[in-house]
């Protein structure tokens, strides 16, 4: 897996979001530590959507929350528009929060069940000094923008809505403060497939209308491809591949990326070449004691002794395509 290699694909441009050597660790008792995120770096350009993908337990949601400082990382730099959030006091960070919003995975549980929809959405404006009439008028505009009828939903409570409707409310709440950066933490994974497409289309529209910069976190590469300008693949707290959606799908260079692609359901699945992940070694290693060297090596059929001894670094293999693998040609040849 990747070490502290950078996912900075356009060094000639200043990113809006810059993350350097991000480390997030949690105590696990008896002097044990969960290594949730282990020294990753990434950039997101203004107006770009970076898809962050990986299976459960890879650290992608923890990365999103660390960028939000919910909580802050164990170490590393999180810079938004040139300001290091990790160096801010709680009061200074609070002043920055309107420009940095988050959409959560479970829309129902992220909404206060005791408040009406109009109060939930307008609350952010009233906290920052807007009078109630102005805030509620703006909230009604946001409800219309996300495809809900204000006169019908404004006085209802979250428990009266479907998952898709609740997620539209969450999007309206996140955007009413006119943020610059939105972290979408698996915003469609709890929804039906037909509703997923509606929410993805809505996020695209909101991004264009509001000029948003987004990180879109998901475990499904098919979903990420449809919404992202670039894709970052994570495994067990490390970055293993970064590239455009077309490059990732057509020429996956890391064996783990190939595994994720093979997990996408197909109408007529075929298996003409060996899988890079065998069924007998499918269990994710513990983040308390991750493997040495390449973290994916314990599940990879292409692993060699070097993979246990040396941690691969993120290296360019093509324009805007980076991979952290000692033997990337094995996966690429297999996908060709």
C-alpha cells in the first residue's frame, strides 16, 4: 500500500483542500491503538469532486471526519483555502464551520426528530445572526432547490419522510450556509438504488449551482465513477491508487482496485483470468496490527517477498494516474 506518497496530481495549481500526512489513531485498550488512517495525503482543487472509495474499515469515513475536525486528526495538516484547521482554536474553528459542511450516511438519524424541517434547515442561519423571518424564507428556497415542496414539508418532522426525502433535507441544511467545501460521507449507501440516482443527480446540480468543492465517500466504485472528477482508492488506512474515473475503470493498476471493480454486479459475469483476491484470504486484517510493507499483501495473489519488507510509495504510472504497488503491471495486464 501507499506510504506517505502524495495524491497531488496538479502541482501547478493551488488546491482548495490540502491534506498532508494525515494520521488518525484511536486507543483500543491495553496499550493497543487502532491505526485508522496512516499518513495519507491528498488535494482537492476548487470546483472538483474527489471520490474516496474502499470497503468498510478502510478509513475513508474517518478521513472525511478528520478533514471536518470531527474529531481532529492525531497528526498531520488539513488546510482549507490556505488555512491549517489543525492549528485553529475551538473558537476559530467554529468561525470556519459555515464554509465546511458535511452530509451524513444515515439521513434520518442525522436530523433532530423533535424539530420541524423548516427549523432544522434555518437553524444554521439563525445561529449566525439572521432573523427568524429571513432564515425561514431562505430555508423555503432551499427546500424548493432540492425538490421538496415547502408548503407540504416545512412543518413536518424527520420521522415522517422516506430516506430519499430526508437526504434532500440534509442537503438543504448543508448548503444553506453557502459552504465552499462539502464532505459527503456515503450519502446514498442507505438508499434504494432508484433513489440513489436521484440524490446523485441532485448533488451534481447543487455542485454546479453553488460552485461546490466536494469529497464523495463511498464503498461502491460504480457510484463514485458517476459523480467524481478523480477517484482515490483506500485500503486499511492507506492510499493505494489515484486517477481519473476513466483510468481507474479501464486500467486499474492496483490489485485491490481490481477487486473493487470485480465486486460491481454484472448482468453476465465472466471469469477468464485469476482473481487478485482469493476467497480463502478475503478477511480484512486488523487495523490494530496491520501487515508490514504493503498492507494488501496478505490478500493479494501477486504478493512477493518484497511486499512484506518494503512499503510501496505512490508513484505516477501515467498522466494523472498514481499507484502504490511494487508490481502494478500484474493488475494492469489482467484488466487489459
